[in-house]
C-alpha cells in the first residue's frame, strides 16, 4: 500500500459552497430597492406638498387683498 499516492475512491466528494450568503445578499438587495422606491415616493409627496402650500399661500393672499 502506497500512502503517498491515494486511490481516487478515497477522496471525499467536493464540498458544496453554502447558499446562505447569497440569500442574505439577495434579501439585502431587495430591501435596498424597496427602501429606494419608498423614499422616492416620500420625496415626491414632499415636493407636491410644498407646491400645494405655495398655492395655498397665494390663494390666501389674494383673498386678503381683494
């Protein structure tokens, strides 16, 4: 028996790489995409609200003048 030359059958099968890091990366990517979408919606609403306040102030000023 030659110890320096192992038989092919003695080798353990190659280990599979774990999938959980990829699942965590996918989950974090989805969370970032969702957060970006929600923040964009909030900023759009904030911009619309600012325009509405300006329009309301102009309307009040016209009512006070006239």
